[in-house]
C-alpha cells in the first residue's frame, strides 16, 4: 500500500482526467430525470388503481 502522500497525489492525478458535464448538460439531464420520475409515478398509480378495481370486482366489495 502506498503512503498517504502518494495516494493523495494519485487521487489528484485521476481527478484531473474527469470530464465534468457543462451546466446545460446537467440541466437537461435533471429535467429528463424529473420527467421520467413523473411518468413512472403516473404509471404505478394507474396500475395500482387497475388492480384495486379488479380485486374489488372479484371479491364483490369496495368502492365500485
């Protein structure tokens, strides 16, 4: 194992190789993630309501 000084030097060297996203790329990616989260939430709510409806029909009770 390298000594702490060499380790920190290696970390700094590797950190310089990182290609950081631009502000525009970060904004676009954030918006895309938020849209996908909303779509997934709507999908799961719709599936949950469908299952609730089917179970209510089969069991003969509920708010149907």
